[in-house]
C-alpha cells in the first residue's frame, strides 16, 4: 500500500464517522425533546385531572380540556384513547379504575418506561 491510499482511506473514514456521529446526536436530541414534551403534557394532564376531581368547575374542566389537547398533539393514539375512556367513565367507578390502569400503561409505554 502506498501512502496516498492510506491517507485517502483514513480521510474518507473520518468523514463518514463525522456524519454518522452528527446523525446519532441529532436523533438523540429529537428523542430527548419528544420525551420532555410528552412528560410535560402528561404531568399537566394529571394535575388538571386532579384539580377537576377535587374542585369541579367550568375553569377546571377547560383546563383539563387544554391538557387533553396538548396530549393529543404529542402522544400516541393509545394515550388519547385512554384519556377519552377516563372522560367516558365519569359515573362508573369500576370502569374508571380500569380506565386509570389503561392510562398509566399507555403513558408508560409512550414514554418508553
């Protein structure tokens, strides 16, 4: 092998390595941002849900609806469906318990926990 081939091969490898590292860093940053957005939306929803349950009012209902919409924007359809089941089971204690478990499972799954 002559020196030109060796230097050329090393240069191409460094360029490929740089591009691969850049792509991996971008991918990790996007995943971290998505996790943070989901976490914020889920915490906001749960806080609004708790407030609506403890102090029912029009303001609390609208706040819950706001966080529900935020969750719909960043979460999976499984989470969205579980939130709807929470709303639909307002008068059925047994079904509400099942809906709570489904919501927790869907949120964990969506966050990758």
